[in-house]
């Protein structure tokens, strides 16, 4: 297919369709799509455009096409969209609360929340379908029933799931209006001059690594994001902080703290799995490496979630203790500092 050739046959199957927001500035087609297609790199998008698989307003366009407000962008392939068949799977879940409308769980680290590219089974959704009878269906997202929000695969902590459509609508509005309360514990590299602070900056898909997010100057790219934090305990080289999310962007805490040079401890995606602070002594390096071996994931735990019950209107708070791997590493740092020779 050539540029500007009209698509008039049925040989291609639509996989993605997006309409540019009315307030959006003019943006290259590949940049426009990379933030909307989390599992596709910018190079892949450019290859798709070269192959004639990206259609704007019914016309094939190259990756340097300037997307304008109102443009309808369609990504089409010569094969149908893969249908994800959701099957119940007997995966253990820690249920904190359950009634006819909602279920609250403490998600374990290592559990992917919903099926997607590379993870079509073994997810939280598969586990929920095994443990409960019904989940609210999500329009346009058949592989994410009941999901109101998400946690990263290797982030542990409290999640709420909707059983009914009414609960799903009510809870989704709470998250959108920010009338709920979400708190996280995070171990981050470095120390802070202040006891509390805020990190604000647009978050969008990295233009260099499709698996991570970056913080961009306001208005340039991404979506507005705000994280508030306060120091809980200092260990000279790392710090335990509590984070309160004012927005719910993908990898928000991880991207925000990296942007201020305090990446989350042991986080392989954002550079936290390297020794960034401390001495050059071999003993110290081995101590940190041992901690990485114990905590082989980002040190991030969603310890608290407070919501208004979608039926009763009751304000409900759910908390979970620090998971064993994070708790062990924190105790090791306490002992290290207590016995350190200055």
C-alpha cells in the first residue's frame, strides 16, 4: 500500500483505534501511538507505518504524519485480533474482605493483574474467576472484568475488585474523582533534606524503552501526575517513604522517584537494582547485593486503600503489613547502621 492510498478492501483487521483529543497539540504519528500502545516500541510503530498498516481518517500515513485534534487513527493487521479466553485458575488469593458487591485482596508480588501480551494465563483475573462466581463486565475490555485499578506485577498490596456493574461504576468514579485514599510504602535510594514533599510531572511511555515510563516537561508529552510523600525512616543510603497518589498513572511512583534521582530500591526497570549510594568497601557492596537477592523486585507495597462502599456509603479502610521480603531488608538496614563502624 502506498501513502495516501485509500483503504477500500477487507484484507486488514483493525487492532487499535484512537481519536486525538480536541485539546491535543500537533504530534508526530509515531509519538502519538507509542504512548497509547504500551507493548509496542516506537521502531515497531514506524515499521507498521512503512508497511501501510496505520490509517488516519481512512488514509495510509507515514510515521512522520502530524496528528491533529479529531484525527481518527487505526492500526490494522492482516490477521484478526487474538481473542483472550478467560479460564478460571486455582491460584491462591489472600482475601481481606468480601460481600455481594466488592472483594478486597492483598495481591502478592509476582502476580500479573490481567491477561495481556505475554501473559495470557496465570493472572489475578484468572484467579478471581476461580474463587468467586461473578465479576462486573467492562465495556470494551473483556479481559479485565471487575478491575477498577491495577498494581504492577511485582508490586504487592491492597486492591479492590467490583462484582457488580453498579459497584464498578461507583468505584471507578471514586478513583477518577480522587475521593478514595491510596498509600504505598517505598524504599528509595538516597536521603532527603525535608521530611515530606511532592513530585509533579507528566508521565508517558518512554521513547527509548517501551517497558518503562518517563517524566516529561509539562505540556510536552504524557499525562499530568502528582505524588505526595513523607519520610518514615532514614537509613543514610536509602529511605523508607510513604506515598500518596493524587493520580493513578502507570508506574507513577517508580517513574517519579527516578526523575528526582531517588529510584525505588531493587527496581530493575528504573535503575534501582544498582548500588547508587554508599561506600566503595567490598563488605558494603556485598551487603547491598544480599539485599537485592532477598528482595528481587521493586521495594513497593500498597499498604492502604480507603474507599466509600458502593452500596452502603460506608467509608472503609483496608491495610496490610509490610511483606516479608521488604520487612527483612528494612531490618537488615537497621542492623547494618547499628553496627556500622564510623
